[in-house]
């Protein structure tokens, strides 16, 4: 494998890792918001609502960072694929990513929506992790 191809693969791996950092942070904030959301559902007051919304704002900031990081990852992955077509199975990930990141900023007032967002973030983590591992395997 030539040095240029190795460099492109390494750049794609770093881009995947950057996206994962933001997604892990978003997941943590959504987990916390979910916990606070249950307290809110069970009769929490002003402070509970305030903390829940604060966690949600932080999660949205992380998801915005992840959206940018996933776009960079997509470009880097395309660079690798353009240099030499890959046997990486992306499936419908990009369709999912476009839908998820474009439609993410919804009203989080309902606990079910927090849980749904958490599931979507976990799905994105799983898919990017899988693609990253496939890239790493190309270097072996």
C-alpha cells in the first residue's frame, strides 16, 4: 500500500474518532437528561426542569459538533474510496446521517423524544465505530 493511501486512511480514522467523541458526549448528556426527565415526569419542579433543559442544550451542542465531524468523516472516507475503491459496507448510513442530523433539533419536552434521540445517537456511534474498524483493518 502506498504512503498516500495510508495517509488518507489515517485521516479518515481520525475524522471518525472526532465524530465519536462528540457523539459519546451527546449520549452522556442525553442519558443524564433522560434521568432528570423521569424525575420531571414524576413530579419534579422548577430545578428539575432547569437541569433537564440544561443537559438537553449541552446534548444539542455536542450533536451540532458531531454533525460537522461526520461531514468531515464523510469527505475523508470519500478520499480513501476515490484513491482505491473500498470494500467498506456503509449501507444506508449516509441516508441515516442526513436525516438524523438535519431533523435532530426538535422539541425535547417529551421524555419519549429524549429516549428516541438517545437511540439515534447510539446508532450513529455504532455505525461510525464499525466504519472506523473497517478502516483500521485496511491498515493491517
